[in-house]
């Protein structure tokens, strides 16, 4: 039976976006996709879904980036429709669902819709999808745009609407549209209520090596109290902090400051009931509220009654360190566009005030926009989803930004280690099983495999702890688990709810609390590459080497452990990092038996040969990734020895070998022939010799592998193996070793360096030995003239020339004038053409006549 349409006039009463509904309706008449751009609070999230529901017989799916926003949007629309929540408008979020088969509109988080697409790629029964808050550039939202673009190629009846308060509309329109034409853009602007800006910088720094400073939190609490008092009893105050820990710290300070205020917290770790209570607002007779929140309330929520915003101008965002193979949340300055969004919370219902806890210069120096999550966060879960979709790496999808290649490569490596994808990047059966578990693939593996090893309850407890945002004191995950088990309250309820949800995905029915000795095993199943062994221990803590090769520091009780399973490691400086540049933020003790159980694919037992200090040495090493468990010297095999020398030469260059004068001279002569004549004369550059290493250096490699020191090798015979036959018979004629000069001396030719193509072959000879020599000699078949360094009797350069005839006719006269007084015993004839060349003094020449 066809259900009654939504009453858009009643739902849109008083909403600014009601004026633009007709424009959107007209845009959808000519296109199955559209982009909606309108300021926060105008009613687009409220009006667009029912308008679409009236156009289609299918269900309308609306995505929100956060669970609290999804629940709030569904409740508000159901209230305006006058229907019970779930009957015509419902929601589905992780761990909570209120919807019936009769519902026309379903509000979900983006992650829910992504997993639903894997199970039902055609989205049967869905007539339209609305992707809200696109400007936040959440990873899951970006992926949805790409995947839904492919769905619409199969279903021309599926409408797709992308909505945002502030966005690059043209770029989004290109992604939402078709290959032939972008989607139409429906934009609406409305007059804004006046906003008063105030600046309240802190005298103390906002951040230090540990994060947000206590003194800055004190300052924010003082500013919030003062601003709330100035606003009066009718206004609520919204305080933006970077994370849940700072929210709790500021709220604690506000409660301790006294005053007739209702202090509330709002962040993603709170139970749903506590979040929803904040969003519902307060009665007029209730005391004014100071609501301390994360970026959760930045744009996707309307918190009623707020007229004052206090902004720390700090945000938490994901960041990946490719060099160390780690990722995590870091505290950074809030972008200016996000700060504008925060300030807008104060003017949704009337004139408002924003107090920023920085000065104007610091605010102006902040980035203009936040970085898209796709560019900064770990992509392992996204990479598995795309592999299951059949588009490894997002190839062929119209995404707002491509996935970064280095991050994607790291994620693919992790997934191959889990057996989730094959060498071509396609999802395996194992990968598809892991993708069905609503968690990061690594945590999914720990949940599934850990359930059979340690019991389903403990595995789910640990995964719920690691997947949440609870702060782990002293980095001790096992101690944090004990604390959560013993608590009653918000943290415990949220963790317990998540534990029960996750346990449904384990094969084990075990539900009893177990000891915490196996916490490390569950963590190691998720992050085998983060198994770590202590390498140093000092007064300030310890340094651990992770199987991935990263070193990280830790303080506290876990510093005494020999082995740790590390769940979270992040970039850091200061004492806790122990000079490593990284700090362990969450870990548990693990024994070696569990190490082998969790990381069997990382265990190696092999002989490692290396070329060091001119000799080949070998050791047998047992490793877990980069961690050496044992190492003993052994006799090296011929093949291992040769490979070690080859690696050393390829990495350190040919300079690690000992080059005699004869070998160096031979290489220079061959290099000149190769430059001048090309083939068949060999390339003896470093690159050329490395490419032909076995050809010319094979016997020497074998000798080194057998233990011979590099100093004993003679490389000249080795290089002669490269001489081409039969052309080799011409070698000494083309690049002779010596040149006979008119005096009868045979002078060595100094050939240019092998890597200097502009240098010339040089003959350094006393000037008197060349009297009468008119024709400058040439080598390499007459192609290359020799450059003469004509020397004094004492061997000092007098002239440099490759034109002897010009020298005798010109410059010689000046040289003679300057030198004959200095060297009177040697001949300096006025006519060098007629003088006999000699290498002796005048007296010795006379005595021999």
C-alpha cells in the first residue's frame, strides 16, 4: 500500500532551505544527481530527504559522518513528520537501530552504507541516497561517492545528492555527475545573524611534547566561565576541544570553578543517551549550559540554545608516518574553514559571540582548510573494501582525490600479510570474511582468530578497547582492561556495548571474564609487525625494537618487559621517546610462545652473509621481522658469500674494492675507447661494470666468498676479461700505454678519469725533449689529440698545448726568455725547429758527441 507523502510545507515551516526545494526538484527532473550547497542551520538535512521520498517509491538513505548526528537527524525529522521514530523515519548506526519495514527514510553512518554496498551492490529497494556533510572530507564519505557512481551506472533510477555547508561544488559535481556532464548545483545563501569575534590568547603554550598543556586547559576553562557569565542565563556556551580527554579535563575544571551552570560533555565515546540529552536542549527554567565538545558538533549537529562559542582552535586528525609504518591521531591547529564552522554554531538562532583562545596572528597562520582524511589516515580498511568491490586501489572510480600511492602500498602490504588480498590486489575468501566484521581488518583478524585461542569474550574485550578512544594509562592495555571491567559509568557502558556487539562475530560462545595474561596475544594477532623486544633500559624508560624495524620508547611498568605486543605507536619527542622519535602509547606483555603463535609468517631462520671490513663474514640468524632472536657465526657457502659481495658492491659501489694503479689505468683507457668508438668496447662506468659483474669479476667474487681479503685482489686481469675479441688485438695500438717523443723517451700517457667525458689524455714531458716536433700526435686511430704539459728541467709546467707547431712559432720565445737564465745548463735554442731534442744538459750532450 502506498504511504502518504511527507508534508513538506509543515516540515519546512520556518526553514530557509524551503525556498530552494523547487530548484532542487527541477534539477532532479533533468539529472539523477545533484549537489546542494547551503549554510548550516538552513534545513537542508531536514527537507531534502522527505522531498526525495515524495519523488521515489524506494527508500531514501541519508548518510551522516557520525552516529550522534544520524540519530539526531532521524529524531528531528520524525518529530516534524508527527510519526513515531522508526515508522516512517528511522536510523541505523553501529550498535543501535530504530527502523521498521515501513520506513521511507533511513539515516545511517557512512560506514554502515559502505558495508551494506558490499552485501547488496545494487541497493535493491533504495530510490535515492543523500550524502551529507561532504565538506568534512571523511574517508568513508569520499569512498561512498566513488562507489555510488558505479552503482548508478547500473541503475539509472537511483538518485544521488551530495550536500554540504561549504564545499568545492564544482569538484563534487564532477564526481557526482556522469562522464559526460557534471551534476547540477543547487546553492542557497541566507543572511547570517551577526557574529562578534573576540580573542583570548593564553600566556602559556597550547602544546608540548605530551599534547595539550594543563596550563592551556586551565586558561580555556577560565575563558569559558567568563564568557558564559557575560552571556547571561538565556544563552548556552559551546566549548570546542580537540579530543575526548581534553573535553573531560575542561569539564572537570568548569565543575570545580563553581557557578550556576549545567556542565555537559559531548563526544563520540559517550553513551547514546547522554549524547542525545545534550542535543535535545534544555527547558527555559533550567540553568544555562556549558557544553564541552569535540569537532563532533562542528557542522553536522545543531545544539539548541547556543549563543557563545569558545574555541581552543585545536583539532585531532589522523596522521600516517610512512617511514615508521605507524598512524594515529595527532593534535594540530584547527583550519580556518573549520573555525568558521565552529563559530557558526553561535549564530544559528540569533546574534552570537565566538571567543578564540589564540591571537589573530596565530589564527591567520592556520591552514585554510583541513586536509582530506584520504590523504592522512591509514587506508587498510578502505583498501580491503575496494578490493572486495573489485576496484583495487580505487582504480576507475570517480573519487574527489586519488588514494595516495605510498599509503595504499603500505595498506596492501598489511592486507597481504593477513592473507586478505592476492598478489594482484584482489580480495581472497579470507579477505571477504574479514570485511564482514565491522572493524579494521587487523582487529577483525584478532577477533576471529583470538576468539578460538583465548575465548570470544576476551578477544572482543580487547578489540573493543583498541577500537575505541579510551586513554590507556602508562600504555598498559591489560591494566586498562581491568579498570574498564571494574567501572560503572559512561566509559564502561560504551565499552561493554561494543564488546557484546563484537562477540557476535566470534565462533566462541565463551562469555566469562578471563585473566589478562593473553591480552598481548590478541594485540599481536592484530599487529604482528608491532611485536617488540627491549633493546635498552635506562632510568627514564626503555627502548624497544619493533618487528617492522621501528624503534620506540616507553616509560612506566611496561619498560621492564622483555617482549611487548604494541597496539599503538606514534611519533613523539622528549624523554618518553628515549631518543627514537616514537613512543609506545598502548601495549601488553607477551611471551615468546605467543610471539611465535601470532607472527609465524614473520619468523625466519637463515644464514646472513655480509661483506664488512674487506672480508665476507656469515652468521646464522633467527629473526621475527627486524628483531634478531639469536645470531651465531657460521662458515659461509660459496653462493651466500658471492651474494654478500655482490650486495655490498651494488650498494656501496665499486669503491669498496682495491684499485691498483695498473687497474685504474686500464679502466681509463677502456673508458676512452668506449666514449670514442662505442661497441664493441665495453662500458666501464660504475653502472656498466655492475651490470656485467659476473662476467668480469666472477673468479674474484669466488675468492672473496672463500675468505680472501679484498686487498689481495688484482683487478687489472679481471678488467682484461672485458676486452672484446678479435678487436682486443688492437687495444694497445688504439690506446697505447706510452708515447715515444723525439728525444727517444717513452712517456706514460695519463688517460682521463673514466667518469669525466670532457677531460683529455695528457703527456707530461720536458720541453727540450720535443724540439722540432711539429705534428701533435693523436691516439684512438687519430681521433683524439694528446694534450701536452711541457715541463721545465725541474718538472714544473711551463705550457699546456695540443698544437705544438703553434707553440714553437709563438709562445716558446717568451718561455725561452724567462727560463734560460734560470736553467742555464739546459739548452734553450733560439730556433727550436733546428735544435736536437734531448733529455740531458748541454754539457752531457756535448760529452756524448
